[in-house]
C-alpha cells in the first residue's frame, strides 16, 4: 500500500511539473515614457523596430521617433502610420525608430463576446479589468488585449509633431497631424491595460492605451475615444 501511495504522489508531482512547463508567462515591456514627452520634451528614439524582426506572435503600439507617426504591430505585422503632405501613409516595414513602444508576445488568445450594454470607453475599461480578473489574469500587472468587430464610432489621430516645438499638451498631440472619427467600421484594436503605468504608457486619466487598424488596412492610429457596436469580441491572453 505504501508503494502505491508513493507512486500516486510521484505521478501527481510529475503532472504538476508538466503543467507548469506548458504554462506560458506573459511579459509586457516598454521603451520610453509619455512623461518624457510632456515634462522633458524628449521625443528621441528609444528603440529601433528592427530589433524585433523575426519575433513571432508579437504585438506592439507606440509613437515613431520625434513623434512623426503611430506604431501598430498586430501578430508581428507592422502598420506604421505617418503624415505626408496632409495624407496618411502606411509603412509595412520595421525600418522606423520609436520614441515610445509597449509590447508583448502572445501565442494564444481567448475570445469573449462583449455584452451589448458595454458601449463607452469608461464602461469598456471597467469591463476589461473585471473580465481579465475572472479569466485568471493578474490585473495588478500590465497585460495586452484585442478588440474586433464593427464599431459605432472611434476618434483617432496620427501624430505629426512640429519640429522645434517643445511645449507638449495632450490636445496638441491629438491635433498636430491627422485626426477624425471612424463610424460603422470593421476594425481590429490593440490595447495595453495597466494600473501602474500612468504617464509611462497610459495617460494619467486612464488605465488603457489603445490603437486601431481598419480591416481594409486603410487607416491605423491612436484611439482617443470610442463607442462600441454590438457583437464586439474581446480577446485576452490565454494559457497564462
């Protein structure tokens, strides 16, 4: 009987160790900080996007060096937007540098249908925190998320900072380049949630930093506000 008990305990131990090995760890990293822009006027390069060539399952958002555009990378596919002659240009390479970059690698996502009553930015922020906690994510640590579907409206901008301007405000960041509102558009959105990175990679009034890309790859940029439509899918990191 003693040998049987020891054998069972050994099997349980091996099973636990195997589960631990199968479980992936999520690590959100960042280069640069929003407060460097606002307080120091430092918009210089903090990392070259070429450093991430070859990375799989890679997701990132941020701002181009000298605030000359927005960075969106969905599953290792870059959509780097800038403004040239008052028109939007999309670069599909990793040849730019970033003054701010937030990134993580996620191999597997869990899809969750967002309830119809979740509509505003504020409601979405509360819902993401609650749903992440219910799905085993440590909400005291930063984590990425995706949103997909037909959105009612999205306020967006692509920054194009004026050379030599050292006075930074949130409003000037929104209006220095191209900006507008998408309505009834099918989109993909990448966001990072954190309670502890205000003025680092989220603004001081929110725990989220979100970028958007239209399904037709016609537009990509920073999200300033939104109203969700119905049938929106939230994706959270799985197998954590």
